């Protein structure tokens, strides 16, 4: 009797252990991916993250927001990044030329526009050509060397033949959000930002939108990095960015789905 009881208890213990191991194997493993994204994407990507987590609770997304040029340099220096989202093709092309992107993962997700903004209730500036007038002392733009919106701004000035006239007035910012801040606080008379950034502030006014012919196409490419530790998870997130759910969020913030 005691022997049967012992065998029975042993069998129950064995089955319980098997059940525990099965549950462990079935429970999804938590995975973390790092996404380096242009500063202009901060608000929209944070909302997309919340939606993605509802469908994929086992995936944790860590964002690193900065100018596209700064992020590109970080990746080149070995920063542990799974996905890169740039505000221009230039930075993504550089990484592609250095063979740092995972093959066939690059795609253009969204488009944007650049606008001229001034502090709320400011007078005397109604278009880009007004920037050459004497009433304008300081103009904030992103640093053209590392900030895509700064490069687009420079192209607008060249197209309108304003470069020489306004060069002494230019104040370079580290990213588009800093340009917005300079205008909001009245530290400059005007600035050039993306349309999507302007929509976030009630302390500024948009006085002009640059025609597409004035600058290179404003596209946001995304790609998985070759050194990603979780390439399959990263690919799945990139695919989600092209979904109808993500497109609706991009449109909500003023981006144009590609």
C-alpha cells in the first residue's frame, strides 16, 4: 500500500513538473528592441508604441530620439540599435553604403513638409522672402550638416535666392525640436520646422509652407540594422509601421503615408 502511494505521489510530482515546464515553454519570452528615430518622430512613435504593445505585450521598445545625423554617427560607432528611422535619405544611404543595413528591410514610410513659423502674434513676416527684411534679426534652422530639416531649409533659401542675405541671421539648432523651442520662447524672430512639429505647439504661427520644388523630397526611410540582436522582432515592428493602424496615427500627426 505504501509502495503504491509512493508511486502515485511520484507520478503526480512528475506530471506537475511536466506541466510547469510546458507552461514555461508556451509563455512568450520578453524581447527588447532599440529604435533610433529622428527627433520629429517622437510624439507619433510614442503613440504607435502603445498600440504595438497591445498586440505584442512581450516586446519592449526603447526609443532614442535625436537628429538623424547624430543617430547615424552613433550607429557607425557601434551603438546597439535594432532599427533606424531617419528624416532624410542621406543618412540612411550612408549606412547602406557602409553595409550596416539588413538586406531588403529598408523602406520609405512617410513624407512631410517644411514650414516657416514665427512666435504667436508676431507681425511683419508673411512669407520666406520677408526673412531678408530688416525686422528679422535671428532665424533658427537645424544645423544643415547633421539635421535634415536644416538641409531642407538651406535648399529653400537657395531656391529663393535668399542665402547671402540671411546668412548672418542664422542660428543653428541641434534638432528640429530645438528650432521649435527657440521660436516658442521668442529667442528668434522665425524658424523653419516640419509641418508636423508646428502642429504640436500653440505658441507659434505657421506663415508659409515651402513648395515641394524648393527642396528635395522629404521622406522618412526605416531599416533594420545588420547587427540587430533580434532581427525577426525588428522586422515585424517595421512591417507594423506600414499597417493601416500605424498609417492612421501618422496622418493624425500630419505625416503623409508613403
